């Protein structure tokens, strides 16, 4: 006869208000096989766990049901408690009477009746639970960091400084990301390049870091601790070992008119280029789409002038494979465009702002380049149309953000602060100029952020106007800004020399492809989903894959860096042990009844099913059967459903257990 | 001015009255001012459209219905088109004009309502618009006998003003429509009054 | 292509040249417009600002009359205001059960918004197409610089009238290009002219009309074309008083798009009512050798 203990949690008022926990415990006590039943305010707390441990010892329990929140939330907590009392942890189960009862019912009678049913169901299951042992898998103590912006750089350095090997992958020719484009940073106005470039150099020279720039992720296989990643190293057309970075090729290249990605179109670059002078590595690439040799078959000017002879027109893409134990995804963000909606996009542009065709309307990243000492104007304020110094500048916030009409509901979070910084930088550079900021709310939550805003208004004379801008158009060399100030209740019209739009922060356009390659979830905007919004903001639902930076949600630099260090700590924690424990709730094949149809193999999303040969004593093949690789199986159960001969069971969720649950409900 | 909340703040009858006409909740409006910013008639309004929406949100009926704003709206739909929260602001303006007329609020601007009356009266009589009748009656009603007096001959000699109205063959049916519209609108107002 | 034609109340009167030029382009374009029998006024702005039920009942009646013509005809109109009201009515009865029921009670007949409504500009650009149009236009406009003025109601609100971009429409520009004109790039394509105030609030109208004329002039336009019988008179008839008030000298002829279209299709100046336009376009057109 089973000896089951039932523990009903009130979760404060979370469950207790809509489920009569005392009555649930009382009803549970009447179920055959239940020898102990009690209820308590917070079962997950220390005294709550102690009650479970004591009951296991005193009443010699061989099964435990905790009626509380979701297994996702606290199954680990309770299984650990049970194990400490000497019981196999897989003999403990949870009944979710919070999400399934108290949160969805108004009426205490309804909530209580359902809770009693759910407890009965779980008691019947636990009676059939078998002790299971976690699977142990080895760990490859090398990490892959995807993305070489500030988040990826920070994560890579932290892991490498923790004495573990790191592959840092960057698809652009240089690491640095968006931060390397910024002029100064809020709220301290320290120069972005000055604080970032030393870190970039450190990455390049770190003995534990393998830097792969101009390279992209092709494929990820395997599982936590044992991933195999395939990376495409795109052909640079330059031999990295030979090139000295002298830059003569860039000077001599006859192609001069390619809009610079780094300067966001505000300057031109040649076909052979490094994105910026401080690039790491300082080795150029040839942009094949614009190189005369690749288009027409002749030119080779760069090759002729290259002293060390580093140009390699015949270089081809190379696929390299690495074994890694953990992956940090730090792929960053992209900036919304006011241009016309691309086909298939759910996000529209701003026709009322001329779809980006007004030359003196620039976006925030362009302003960063304009303000940067290393930018196309060496930091002098010059507007794009005629190079004149703008005397009246309007800054517009929330362009795309918080705008369901354009298809974006969220706040991009960083724009309030960078816009005030922009206005301040402008005022510092053009003393007799006027800066107007159109805003809806000033969201300055952050250390010294509000003070920074006040400084701009009170000391630098930046004028805030509370309202959106409805229309921009060109007239007599000016940009007419039609806005409003809702605080005074008036329409505002400004004839501006230049307008800067704080465009929404978007996920990378290909973030969904990346997510599918790695096997992680993303939201409807393409931002990657964390495992838990509060308690696991760095983890993903895929074990061994972590997030850092703005690929998860819009973030400023300190937040991105903090999350990167968090992700690195998680990786180092994983690498601190030689073997990882994995849940033993995986599929097993009954080799006697398996008919080797391999439906399971075809259907398995994790490629965990292998073909296994059964041989007799003399080594003659008797038959083939399916075999589940316990390292790869995620316990999803698809194969169990697919198997026509019913030869596969999922440990912890056997048919027998499930039928017992159904029968209990039918009683 | 003071907004006094004497008891529990509930959605006012007035707010609900407007929402019933536009078929949308005005709580969507987050007061960004985009409507005021883009409004071609804002310079002539005593409150920008965004203020009027705020009055509706807070149930400030008198402020909303006695403002000249609702009679200064040109129905150009710029605000509705650009509203980031997809609020039908033009629809709210219509709703307020309708309520003001139904409930005989003192109209600040008799020019617009006079024109509406004559315009719709013509439809009721002829089934279609009768332009010279419209202009003439309108100037008489608003006592602007010489307004646009120079434009009339211009149009007339260009053959653009017809002295006699074009009638639709549907005039009887049109009168029936006007009669039933009156019934329907009275019924829906009564319904709302009943609910309140 | 056959359509049920809704001329609108301005057709026989103040916009007679719009009606004349529309009739003149139909045959060359291979269009047949059969007038809806006994059509009534759509109620215009005055309708929807006075009574929400009247605002839908009048256009719904028009659309029901069109449906009775049989053949599943779509309604065609040239008046942007009528077009907007008819489309708005379809949208409302399609999306709001309460409005649909009210319309049924008033008209004694169910109307679910199933009769399509098209503006002639939409038909020309999207059904006939600019390529075919270019072939049909035997008399090219010789690079006449034309500012296309769309106004409000033709393109707004986009969820009700969706044949062109609400902020940066180009249908008329493409039409101008196809018949050999030069569409000027200008800023006031969709700015409101104050049409609904043309009789009641003239000071607003003058301010807005001045902005539009000034933008067209700055862009180097030789003439403006419109697709709305409220916009055109506002810009044309009131041009002299606007010039006087603002001390400007515009002299920009404002035509209906159908007039330029008719010209390019070989219609005579009389047939398209060029003499009806107040700011006389004939000196410009004859200087260009177009008439």
C-alpha cells in the first residue's frame, strides 16, 4: 500500500482567497493511500519545506504531492527538499492549483472543487511513479558568443578571464557594434570609443578568445554542454595573416561612392574597406557587390598597391566547426526606418515625414556620427543637405515606438535618454542654436538619469515640448515641423534647419532565423525570449543558451553590459563542473516490441533517435531497433505518440500513469 | 477650473454616449497631441482636438460641447489617419456635434449649423443639393447679404449655377428616410437615457 | 468596363466641367458609366456632422439603388467627398452590427456593405493602368508641370479608402506622367483646403488655400489638378481673393484631372469645359501648343 503525503499551499492569498486549502487537505486525507495531509501559508518557504521533510521521515512517505503553483515555478524546489529527506526526488509531483484553480476562478466553491480533483489525479499518478536518476552528461568547457557588440565583448571577456575558451562570432568586418558608432554616452558624456576600443583590443589579444569576424552562424547541433556549431567564415579577399593594416588599398581603390554603413550613409567608402579606423581586426574586406574586379573581371588596383601582397581574389568562404558547451546570444538590435513599408513587413513607415526623403531629417544614429569626433564632420554640426551649421534643431521622440498605428506597441526605452544627450551635445557645439525636443513622456529611470535631463533643461536651455509631431515637410531650405505642446494646449510650428528622429529600436531583421538555428523562442517583434521575465532574465528555455544585450529587448549600455556579465557568470557556473545533470524524463524504447519502422526517428525534432543493431552472441545481426540517445532527448513525447507498436514510453509520464490520472478524474 | 470627483470615479454617461456613437473606447487616447499638431484648423480653435478628447475621457460634457472646436473641425480626417493609437478623432468630433445639436446645446458657431440645416433641408425637399438655393438661403439666414456677392455672377456666367433645382425621382422615399432617421435617433438617445 | 455611376450633386452645377470632362474620357478609355436611377445626395459632410444615422442611411440608399441595377456592378464616382461617404458607409455597416441594424430599420432593407465603390482615378490608374493609358493618350502634354492635389477625402482614412498612400499618394502623379505631363514633387498633396467651410468659414479657407497655392508655386507647377468638386472651386474660385488678402500673384489654373486626361485623349477644349474654369487655363495650354 502506498504512503502518500499531500501538502496544500495557500501562496498567501494567491491560492487561499479562491481555494479553501484546508478543505482540499481534508478531502485529500480521505484518498486511499494518503497517510498525511496538511496545508500551510507558504509551502515553498523554509518552514514549509521542513514540514514536507518531517512528514517524509515521520510517516515514512513513499510519494509526495504538493498542491501549489506551477512545476515551472517550484518543482525543483520541492524535489530538492524531498531528496534532502532521503526520498527519490522523482517521487514528488506538483498539482497546479494556482494557475489552474485560483487564478481562473472567481468562486471559491468552483476553485476548491477543481483543486480537490487535481490533487486526486496527482495522487493516483504518484502511486505509479518510479524512482529515476538524473542523466549525467559531460561538458565541453568552451563557449560561443554570437555578436561582437558591447554585450558580446563583455560576455566574451568575462568568460575568458574566468579561464575558459571563447569563440566570439561577428558578422561585420569589425567588432564594436552600435556602441562604436556612438559619440558620447549618457549620463556622463564619456566618449563611447574611448571606453569601448580598449575592450575591443583586449578581445583581439586575449589568449582564450578566438575572434571570428566577417563570419556567420550556419548551424547549431547538439544539446547543453555538447553543442556542435558550424560557422561560415566569409571570404574577406584579404589574407589576415599577411595584411599589415596600412590602408593603402583603401586609398587607391577607384570605387569611392559606397554609402558607409558605419557612418549611416553620411559619408562614402571604397569597395575595399574597414568600417572605421579603429576596427578590430584592422584588416579590410572587399565588398564583392561593389568591387570592379568582381563585377567586370578587371581592376586589381588594390592588389597592385598592396606592399605585403595580402589580396586574395580567389579566397572562398570557409566552413568551420567547433564543439562548445554553452552559447551566449548577443546579436543586438536594428533601428526602425521611417521609409516605406517593405513588402511582408507588419511595420509601416512615416509618410507624414516624407518616408525619409527629406535630406535634413536624420535618425538618431546619424546624429551620433555627426556629433562624433571620428565622424564624417569630425564632430562639427553640419546638416546633410548643404553642410551649413543648423541653428534650429528639432528632436522628435517615439518615432515608431508606442505607435500601434505603425505596428509597434512597445517603448524603446533608450530614446528619452539619448535624445536629451543629443540636444545637450548640440547645445555644447552650437552655443547660439536652439534645440527643441518633442516628447510624450520623459522616461528617465536610471542612476543619475533624471538629473541629466534637468541639467539639459536648466543649464543648457533645451526646450521640451510635450507632443508628437504630425508632419514634416520642406520649405525654403527649412524643414517645417508641425507639432504640438499639449501642456499649453497649442499647435507648434517650427521652421527647423535640421530634424533628428529617435527611431524605435527593433530586433535584428534576421533574428527569427537566428533563433530557429539555435532553437530559442522569440516574441512577435523578433526579440529573443528569456526563460523567466524576473527570475531567469539571462537564460532561455533552451538549456545552455543565454542572452545578453538588446537582442532580448531594448537596453542601454549599462544594462546590456550587466546582462552580459550575468550570462558569462551562468556560463562559468556551468563550466565549474565536469558533468551536467539532465532530467531523466526521457523516452525509452522497448526493444522486444520495436518493429524498426523508425517513424520515431523521422518525427524527432532533436535528432535523438538512432538505429541500433541487435546481434546474437556470434555477432550476427538479428534485427534493427530504435534507440533514444539520452543526451539529446528532451522528453517531448512526440515519438511516444507516433509509435505504431506502442514500444516507446516517456519515463515519468508512462501510459499507465496517465490512464491512472484520467481514471481518477472519471471517478 | 476644477475637476471635482465627489464619489467613486466611474466612466461618465457622457463618455459612454460618445463611445456608443463612435463604436470605440476613448481610453485608447494617451494624449500625445498628434491630432492637434496636424490639425489644419487648430489655429482657429479654442481647444486643440487632443484637449477635447481629454474632456470626453473625463466626462466634462459642458466644456466639450460648448467649445468652438467641434464647429471648427473641417472633417479632413488628418487626425484619425495619423493617430498613433488609432482613435477616430474625427468621429469623436462628429459625435460631439451630433450630441450638441440633439440636446440643443448653445452653439457657439451658428454659421456651420445654419449651413447644415439648409443643406439637409434641400436634400429633404429635392433629394439632391440645390446649390444656388443653398448659397442664397444661407446668406439670408446668417444675415450676410453681400457675402461672396462677387462670386455668384462669376459662377452664373460660367454656367455653373443653375437657377432651378434638380430633383431626384426619389423625393418621397427621401422624406421617409428623414422621418425614420429622426425616429431612430430619438430612440437611441432615449435608450441611452434609459440606461443612465 | 461597366460601372453604376454616381454623379453627385455638383455634377450639373458648380462642377459641371468635371462632369463634362468625365463624360468625354469614358469612351476613349473603354468605360461605360450607367447613371444610378433616381440617385439621391450622399449627405456630404453636413450629413455626418448632424446625425450619425442620416450619415449612413443616405449613402446606403444610393448603394442599394445601384445594387438594384443588377449585374453586380461597382459604383463609380468622381467626387472625392461622395466617394468617401459611400466607402465610409460600407466600412461602418461591414464592421458594426449596431450601425448595420439601424440602417436596416431606417431603409426597411438589409444592407451589408457589399456594393463596391471606386473613384474614377482608381479605375484609370489601377484597372486601365498607366501603360495602356500612355498608349491611348495620343496628345501628350509636352512636359506641362502639374501639381497633383489629392486633398483629404480621396485618400483618408486609409482603412476606408485604400487605393493610394494616405500621406504620399502618387496615383494622379503617375497619370500625369503617363499622358506626358511632368508631375512636380511638392509638399501639399494631401493638405486640407477647408472644403467643408467654403461657405461658412471663409477666413480658414483662405489661409489653407494660400498655403496650398504657395507650395504649388514654389514647386514650379504651371497648373494644379484636383479630383474633388469641393477642392477645385476652393482653389480656383477663391484664388483671386486669396491673392488679394495675402498680396500674392499666383494665377495658377486649377483643373480637374479629367480635363487634362480628356485633352490628352483628343477631346476638344469645349467638350471638357475649359471655359468654365475661373483662372483661365487656356492661355497656358495654348502657349504649350496643347489647344
